[in-house]
C-alpha cells in the first residue's frame, strides 16, 4: 500500500518558512546537488514527480504522488513503473549531471517505456553521471511558464521557464499577473513568495505534479531584488497571441479598473474564460480576435452566430484568428475612438449611435456633445494614469463610457501626421475608395519607400489610419 503525504502542509502557505530546511536555506544545504534541491523544494511546493540515482544507480531521492518523500523502492524498475503510472502524460524525461556541476550534460525527453529509461540509466552510469528521471510535463497544454522575481512576473505559453531569456514574453506587475492568470485559467497560481526570491514556475490547465495542483515550481534562488517595475504589459506578446489581441487588450483594461462590457473569450488554444461587467442590454456582439491587430479586416457581428463556423470561414487554416469574443452589447448613444497626441492630450472622435461605419472610414467624425467628450476624457485620464499613452474604442450609453478595445500607444503623434517618416513619393488616396483598397495599396508599398496621403473626411482614429500606423507607412491626412 502506498503512503500518503500531507497535500497542503502549513509550511506551503508561510513565506517565512518556505526556503528553510532546519535553520539553513536551500542554497546553503544543497548548493551542488540538483536532485537534492528539487527534493527540498517538493517539501514546500508542488514539483514534477521524479526519482534520482547516483552514478552507481543507487536511489538518492524519490518524489512521487501517493508515497512519502524518499520512499525506498526495491529497485529502479519498480520505481520507474510507479513513476510512469503516476505521470499525467504517461512519459518521463531523463536528465544527467556530474557531482561537480548541477547543469545536466544529457537530456532525454518524453521516453515512453521502462526499458527505454533503464537503458538510458545504464549508458549514463558508464559516463560517470548522476541521473534524475522526472515526469514529462506538456508545455503545449495551453498553460504558461516563466519567472517571478521582485515586483515583476514574466511568462509565455508553450515554453519552459527559460523563455524569459527569449523575445516576446509578457512582463507585468506580479500581483496583476496573478490576477490575469486567475481570470484566464480560473484558479489563483500558487506564487506567494518574497520579492528577493527568483522563482521559476509553470501554470497548467490540468493538475500536475507531486501535489497534484495547477502550479509547478522548478527552481528557487534567493537573489537581490532586480528593481524592475513594469506594472502593465506591452503587447503583442506571446501570451496576447494565444488568447487574441482584442481579448488581451480588454482584459488589461479590466485589470486597470476601466469599465469593460461582460466578455466571454473562446480561444483556440485555451479554455473559455470571462471578465467585465453586465451592460443591462441582454444583447451581444461577436468579435473575431486575430493574434495581432489587423485593423478592420475580420468580422464584428451584432447578435449570435455559430462562432466555430465564423472561425472556420474567416480563418480556415487556423493561423490568423486566436479566438472569438462574445461581448455584452452597450446601448450606444455615441461611439468612437481616441488616441494620445504628443501633447499628452486625447484626440477624441466619434459619431451618434454605433460606430462600425465610422471605424471603417465610411463616414467622418461628428461634433460630439460636451457631456460625451467629458465622459470619454475621464475614461482616457484613468487609462493614461495607469498605462501611459493609450488608444481605445469606446461606447457611451448616456451615463458612462464603456471600453470596447484598448491598446497601449507606443508613439504619441501630432494632429496632422498619421505615421512619421520620409518617402520617395507620397501616393494620394481618396478615402471614398474604402478600407480594402487602402489595404491593397499598403501591401504594394511594404518594403519600399512610398508614403500615403489620405484625402477626404475620415477619422484620425479610424481603421484606415490604424492600418497605416501598423504598417509603418509614412503618412499624413488631408481633409477636403
């Protein structure tokens, strides 16, 4: 019969005790033994299940669910049989290290049989290496891996914690990061550690590891606080591409305390999740959500339609649209968009009613009532105070402003310029030709030295101008 261990020991919720074995720290006790550090870590946190062996193939440690720490198995084959059975993926990894350095010299991924592992252990024994056999953890399960240290959390999907050394990871205030992950995955990651601790972790939709929970720890080091303070993230990043650009922006807006309509996100690569506030209309909009912003290209539909049919129709190979969002409709008295100017003020534009035709560049902006401008300005001030320069799409219901899209704005701009830069020739484009013809012109100029002058009555916050900014086409606007 297996021997049970306490699933949630008191020490696991006490930051003052997390890193101590007796009266010594992890680094003092186990500085040169990778498997010993993992065994010590498993006493206070959830780790991947593993069994380790000396160069003589003598068992050193065993951390397997349902057994007491360092349970002594009769032989390696018995231990491996149990580890395979308890592994959520039914596969294991083999890593090796010398007693002179904890860095592994051989790593074998996702072995599927006991015989394969036994053969690998004997080969590594001949090379004079210690070995660790741990359960395989699928990093492509829709979860994330990363590091929390000081006041910052960094992570990415489909990766190991080493992803923080690569481009495209999300960097966010650690408390906001936990709120974001809790919103998306439905549970609070177990990452309550002191700021001086650098913690490598992974978060998984399905429970994993020795303690069978959603959060796995891979390494803890006591280091000086890095002093990095990145409260709100920038995107696109690898996580925003997982759930979709619009969905990510709205989630950030919600975390910032802005008024966001109730939103159900149905991603391709993760389970559905919800955030935002009820609007009271009982109606919905369906919005396609690309991995990165593509102004005005994909559908936005009022009312319900089959979301999976919509995904397959507009993105049959599944590479462009990350999700569908089902968003509570707002009773739109006025709708529009805003951008941050280089003066720090907001350029606010809009029209009466819903704003689809305005955003597509089909109708020009209208003069907005003073109370609408004041309400939008207040929402902008809140967003700017939290995140700096922003651009957003908004809807005013007669009482308050609702944010229906949000982005951080990297380049505040002047009142006439759309995107800065020099060009050999500027092509004049009549906005009456429509967004798709403009898109074709942009595609013909990308990689060249051409610029564009938009001619006609079009909003500076419309998708036409967004398209030029995103493509980094030198461009200006000329009203008629």
